[in-house]
C-alpha cells in the first residue's frame, strides 16, 4: 500500500540521512519515478523533505516525527533485530514486510537504545546463505502471488484451492482447510486437512493458489509444534518409502541430509565414518541421492539398491574403457610422417 511505502520512505531518510532517488527506489522495490512522486506527496502533506543538489546530493528529511516505544528495552530490541536478520521470512514471502517493520522498530526506539541495539545486532548472523564449506543453502522459492493467497487463507481461516504438483503425478487442483505454515531447513510446508484427513503440502510444489470465501473446518486454537511432531512421527513409521542403511564420510553428512526425506538413526563406525538409517521416496530417489556422493557413501542395504548402484558404476566404467580403446585404435591408424 502507498501509505506504508510513504512511512518507510520517511523512516529510511530519518535513519540514514541523505539518500538518492535511486537508493530509495532499490530499498522500497519501486521505480525512481514512483519515489519522486512519493517525495512530492510528502512535501505537499507538510513533511519537511527537500532535495540537496550537487555530486553528493540527495533527499534529506528534517528531524522530527518520532514515536518512542518507551517500554522496549535494549535486549528486547536486540531480539527483534536479530530475528529480522534470518532468512526464514523468505519462505513465506514476508521479506519486504519484515524489512519495513524493522525500520519502524529502529525508528521508534528511544535515542539511548537505537545506536547500541543496531550495532549489537550486526554482531549476530543467523543461518547465512553458505556454510563453512562454501555450500550455498538454497531457499525454495514460491511466487509472491501464490504465497499471498496461501497466507491470506491461513490467517483468515478460509478454505484454499491449490494447484499442487505431487512427486511423479500430474498437477491437480484440490480444496483444503489450511491450519498453518511451517518452515524447516528453509523448506516451507502448508499443514492442512482435506475431507477431514491430515495433509502436508510442500509450498514449492504449489503452482497456484486461490483463497475461497468459505470458512475452513479447523479448530480455533492450534499447536503447530505438536501437530508437526505428530505428522513427522507418522511419516517415519509408515508409507511406501524406502529405508536405506548407508555409510557416509562425515564431511558429506549434510549433503546426504539435504537429499534424504528423513534420518531415523545415526551412529559412528570404528573408522570414523557414519552409519545412518535414511528414508527416501523410492529406490530411484535413493540411487540418485547416493550417486551424488560418489565414493563418500556406501549403501549397505537393501541389496536391490546396492545392485542398482553397482550396475550404474559398471556402465560408466565400460563407457570410458570403450572410449579409451577407440582413441588408441584411431591413434594407431594414423600414418607416421618422417622427414
């Protein structure tokens, strides 16, 4: 909404001082022309914002327009700013809203807390995009239009139509009763019921969504943490999934966790490798996941998976051996040129 954007523009100028129209446009995720129109609207409304010309020019806001949150102490402000530094908000499409909220929180702090809280928050980094091995942690992306519809239905308590692409199936429309949203390891899930049965949908597989103006059938109070634990337990104890006993190099443990659906047990072997009981969708999924780890993983069971991996490795060896023999034969057929 424009009103929210105007407030954010004022807060940006209050907190950072002189800013160019291009910088404001990037921060507010709008065009430069929109920023200029907003500046004119603020000026017409009596907000003391003016332009400074020159090489280091920009827009400047006079001091004022502060509402202090006198009940917010330093540690409480630090907690909010630290929470705002995480990447979980991206899963639910709330990144822009969170950035705007953090600006308002900082601006509303008493003068004595503002500088120290902002500086302290810079000393904390929660869930960076890469780990110590420089592996990028990929957050699943959901289109904003889809996420907005899902979020509205969850918060309003309305039914929701989703166009969902289940693994290995043709995408279909289905109407569900949304309960809540959960994010785990940067993957977002919609907890819902469908015809009275529990359903868990991965947000990245929701291709489109429509809020339905009809009340959802769901309890007034919900404990998402308890519901998630119960559904996780049911998932691990049933279903047509493949359980694999695998040995893995500790350095590749996280890679295995990123591809497996779940890990039910883990222990160390005498040689330092890890022995894990992992769950995959099926044999094809397990074969693909372990193949990515090359010699850093060994499937111990089931035998069918070991056979599949051995056959794949043998096929690769045969291909490279045939290619080598062909190159050697071609080289032998080349005439020797002497001077």
